[in-house]
C-alpha cells in the first residue's frame, strides 16, 4: 500500500488540515501556517488508504489507517521549523 501523509495545523482562531502523497509537502503546508502565525501547533501522520465494507447503494466506504509514524513541529529558532518524530497515539517522542 502506498502511504499518504495527513497534516493538521491548529491555532486559537482556526484549524487547517489536508492530505498529500509526499511527507515533505505535508510538512511544508503545516509549517506555512505556523510561520504565518495562523497556527500554534502542527502534526503530520503517515497513513494508508483502506477500502472498507460495502454500504447502502453498493458504494464502498474508504478510510485512512494511521501507521503510527508521526512528526510534531517544533520551533527551531532562526532555522524555522524542526520536525520531531513522535508516537502518533501519545504525541510524545
């Protein structure tokens, strides 16, 4: 299965999230919101798409299963944002 990367950036006034097939692009999207001041925290998680059971009307229900790999944004001072690997369930290293 091909991984996808789910990103989320949260702040007091707004939340943003998205999905891409490239970890660097997910981190860039989340970091842009941090650096602009629109978010105060950001997380990127690796996931894989899974096709689920057939639902009403014969369509298949799909979802993303998180793999447990995640990166939390940390302030790196003048260098901008550093992405620290964390446990996706606990958010800790």
